[in-house]
């Protein structure tokens, strides 16, 4: 009977499923982009065994952080510190990408030592050399030994091609920290400090010490760093709001469809109640119909969301391609299906209530 009801008006049922699919697809897109970006950053921190990250206090993003060389030297000399690496990060307007990400590193830094060099070698700090990520090399066709013209006509030689598990790093250009500062007009400052401690279990204590001695800086444990980036907080909040609006709109579409279906079946419901069906059984029918619609819509929406992400990765749009990286497909799939089912239950409550309020005698007289 439930299937017959759904097939009674195939076009309406299909449109309702697509309405649910749109909300779920948007949820999958926003959640995947947000969580994928956070996972990339967290993976970088874990892979390079960084205990503490330092940026300037109040910086909305690492791009806007400024730490002086003087502070770098003072933190490096602290007795609890085993090693400190500084990094300059930012985007430049290059001939092939107006938002090309560059990372300035010391060739002996915590990062440079562990980059997976596929071809060539690590850059020489004094020879105007760079190394490029595998993703960047594939998209541009550059290879070891080629000349690379960056911002303001500065020419560099590609010393090597590296690979990591992070899409962000794979799409970047790594070069000497001095060259990066010049290209980004950073003078004598860097964006971030990455600290490896002699005793890894003293992360919280050391972070508090740095924050106390350097009130203009903000130190945090690696595990807490991603959650402290203000733009990620804003992105998460924005994603949640947009997803809620989309799901609310889907909910209204489903409610409208169920109410129309109940209106068309008023006499049928009256007959069922007259022959002994309880109000609970009528309610179950409405809820199950809603769950079927949302379950199928959820699968369609999830597949559509993943397909759009795959197309974005394939197209690698300027300024966005390095940001997009999807991980935990199974996690996101299960979460989206659970939300679709929850949407189905919520959407069915009012229509089910309306159906149970029908009086059998009145329903039988309904035309």
C-alpha cells in the first residue's frame, strides 16, 4: 500500500525526492570541503611531528600572522625546545594562477627534511631554486630543471618535485624563506613557528609558557591548532547555517507532498480506520512513506555531492583547487544518510498528526 501510494503520482514523488536530494547534496558539499581542509592541515601537523604551533595573537588566518625574527630566535633558545622551524606562506599572482600558494622554508627545516622528493633534490637556499608539488607539476607541465617565473618577473630554477598526502602542499611551490619573504613583502617577519619539544608530553605547559612570555603571540598544541583558526570557525558556522536552510527548505517540500497525498487518500484512510486500523498504524504509514522518500533522496544527494567534488578536483579551479580535498567518504556518506532519515522523520510528524485526526465517518463521506 505504501509503494502504491508513492507511485500514485510518480512525478510528484520524484520531485520530492529531488528536493530532499538538493538539501543533502549541499550538506555533503559543504561538510566535505570544510572537514577535508581541516583534515589536511591536521595530517600535515601529525606527519611532521610538530608539538606546538605559534602565530601572532588575533590573526584570523596563518596568512595574516606576523612573527619577528627576534621572537623566533628567543623561542629557539628556550631550553625545552628541541627544534624550531619557521614558515612564510601566502599567495602570489603568477602567470598560470592568480592565487598560487607559495611556502617559504629553510632547506633544513622540519618540513623540508621530510618532503617526499620524487625527482631532483631539495632547493639550495642561496641559488634561487624552488621545489614544486606533484599536483602543481602535473597541472602546469613543469619539470626538474625548468625555469619558473614568479611574481614581479623573478625567475627560479626547479630543483625538485615532491609529494605529500596533502593536496594543499602538493599544489604549492616551496622555496627559500628569504625569497618567499621578498615575494610576499614580509620584510623580517614569518607567519608561523613549528616547535618540536624535547619532551612531547609538555605541550600544554610549554604553550602556556610561550603565551605568558610573548603576550603578542599565540601558541597552541598541534591537536588544537585547526580549531583555533578563525576562518575555519567562520567556514564551519557558515556551512552549518547554509546546510540548515537547505534542509529546512527540503523539509517544507516533503511536508507539502505528504499533506497532498493524505488529502487525496482521505476516504481510503477512513476505510482503514473503519475496519479497525489504529491511529498509530496510520501514523506509521505516513512516516514510512517519508522515510522512503528521504532515504532515496539522500542516496541521490550524496552521490551528486561526491560527483560535484570530483568534478571540482578534476577542473582544479583557480584559487580553489588546492582547498578541495575530500577524505572520510564512508563517514560523510553514513552521516548524510542519517540526516536524510532524520529529515524524513521530522517532515512526517505534522502530516502524520493530520492523518490521525481524521474522523472515520467524515473521511468516508469525503469526495
